[in-house]
C-alpha cells in the first residue's frame, strides 16, 4: 500500500505546474468543518476561481445552543463568496443553482452529506473529494480516528472522483503521513489538512491541463471507518494498555474519551501506557509517586488530565488529591440513571 501511495503522490506533484495559457477552473467548493477551511484557503490562493461554497445549514452549537455558521461558511463570508446551504443537495432549488453556476469542478472536503447522482453529473469534471486516508483503507466518516485506533503506522490523504458509492471512486493521487506514537486524531488531522490541501490544488491543476487521470481503487485492502459516537468513546479497561492508549488518542479531541467514576462520567485526556508487569485489575486506581495509574487487561496506563462532570479539565494528580480515592476503587463502573 505504501509503495502505491508514493507513486501516486509523485504523479500528482508533477501535475502541479500549470501552463500560462491554461484557463483556471470554475469551482464550487463543498465543505463544512475547520479542516476544510485549510483546503478552501489553498484554493483561494490558487489559479482557480472559487465562485461559490456549499456547506451545511447553520445549526445550534455550544452550551448556549446558539445558531452558528459552519467554519467554511464563515471563511466564505469573509472572502465575499456566495454560500449555498440547502438542507439536502437533492433539493431541486440547489440543483438549479448548481446548473446556473456553470462550474467546471466541485472539490469536496468533509461536506457532511451525500451528493446525489443528479448533482454529480453537472460539473464537466465532476466532484473531486479530498479524503483523509490511503484509499481503499478507511472509507467513511472517521478515517483519521480509525487509523489511530487500529495502530496504523502510516496514513495519508487521497483525492478521488466522487461517485455514488462510499468513497469508492477512482483515485487521482495520494500523500502519505506517518502516525506518531503520541498523535491524537486532532494532531494528525491538522497535519493532513495542510498536506491534503496542497494535494487537492495539485490534483485540480492536473485535471485542468489534462495531465492527470484517476485510477481505480484496488479490490483488496478495503476497510471502513464509520462515524464515532459518544458511546463509542467509552474506555474498556479490559483491553491491553497499548490498545487503551490508541483508542483514547483516536477520539481526542472529539467526541472525547470517557469512563465512569462513582456513577458519573469522567472525561480523559490522552494516557501513557506502562509495562505489563504492574499488578492492577482492569479499571483499578493506584495513586503514588509515579502518578495516577489505572489497570487494564494487560499492563496499566498513567492518567495525564481528567475532567469530572460539570468541572474543568485538571491534572490527574490534583483530581486524585481532591477525590480522596479509596483503596481498590475502580474506574468504569456503570453510570447511574
């Protein structure tokens, strides 16, 4: 997989130099969260012309549940670019707007809704998706999180032709990115957003000058990365320490790893796996000179910071002093109703 990725990355990089006589592409950019803003900025700085932005509708957010615009919508507003926010891209009104825009291509970065065939067929170069994995690995909504949780050593980003299947379209090119031993999903996504944005611009350059054609994804190596819900981020202390470490990092910062303590939720920052010789039962707490330790199915982990329900995140040692932990007390008991 890594060898194929290197070839594809070099091919796209070579397509990134455009001739002066080549007209820029008219683009509709589709994206919603903050990582997509990096790609939008890169396109705004390219030779291509972003004529409109497609993003999800304004929605309640934060503790006050105040209606707010997506990060992509806010960036488009600042740049003076028209923003389209249909409830669904299947709406006839949106399809009419798309046709009227006469765009050549629609680059997509984490838009958050399925694009119907009726819309896919409108731009003459189709829709080009920037996906944060080495396809066909980790097709789905949470590729970065699943790559970390699975213990992958290398991941990356891919540009591909969007089609009706789930991330199944032919690939234009990829860039690779090593996964560090302490990387969280947020850390890794920040890096991929930057390298992926460069890849997306190079891909569109290659499409514009005709030097780049997508290649079908291989049939082998397919894995799925479904959306991670809050319930999925609960720590299972029966797992080995190194797996607990990966799972916690994979859901940091969102939705955030958590466990239970005295019947309430306790949110966890990344943990440090420790040798398997430590004799602690799964979930058992131990406080001493080396910090606040928790037993797992094999070995233990050292807590860094925790966030009790209704309070701020604080160092685990400070939490343990205030909590007055009892001997043999464990994390992971059932949450009370």
